[in-house]
C-alpha cells in the first residue's frame, strides 16, 4: 500500500493556508489563536504545574541549606547562598517577565544571563505561574506579531491582484496590431 492514499489532485492533509502562520507556544501549540483545543484547561495545568514545580524546588533548596548547616560551614556561607538564590530568582523573574512582553534586543546578552537564570529558576517558574493566570505566557507578544504579519500579508496580496503583464504605464504605447 502506498503512503499517499489521497485522491489525485487533492492537497495533502498537512497543507496550510497561504500567509503567515502563528508561532506555537510551549504547552499551548497554536491553541492560543482562537482559544480552542483545551486552551483553558492548558492554562490551568500550566499554572498549577509551574507553581508545584516552584514549591518542589523550594523544598529541595531547603534540604540543600540544611545540608550546609549539617556540614557546619558557618553562617556567612549560609547567608551567601540565601542571598545568591534570592537575587538570581529576582533577576530571573524580571527577565522572564520581560520576555513575555518583547523579544530581546540583544540575544548575546540573554545568552550570557542563561546561567544566572538557571540558578534563579524559581523566579522563572513563578513568572510563568503569574503570567498563566491571565494568558498563555507570551501570548500577547505573539498575537501582536501574528496580527501585524497578517495585515501586511493581506495588504501585499490585495495590491497584487490581476495580471501585472496586462498593465500598461500611462506614457507607454503598446505595439500596433494589424
């Protein structure tokens, strides 16, 4: 049996409509466009999942801190560890939140902050939780970009109607016929 069992002349099932396509969002795919396909349930699941992951991460960090106390490394090291995770989490929250509203202006700088955001992963999880209470994280940015691209596409498409070869410029005469 052949892989292409569709009738001849029909487009394949994976064919998409002409024009710009929406960019998928992690955990949501393209359901954010029309808020269909379980969009509400996905938002609830993402909110609960990110909050649960943040709580579990805090629990694990508490065990790590207790390990430092058991090792008797001193209060100075304990304060440094708490300060490091707090500051990194605050920076990670802010950078993650900004990433939902606008594309980074300097991707190289974002790459250099990747390690800091990894240490402050709790802040990133909390930003994801808070944003998913109102919309899919990054939905507003992608919706704006998608609608702008659609308007540009429709504008280009409407200006190109007709056969350009059949048009004549105002001052140019065509060849005489017969």
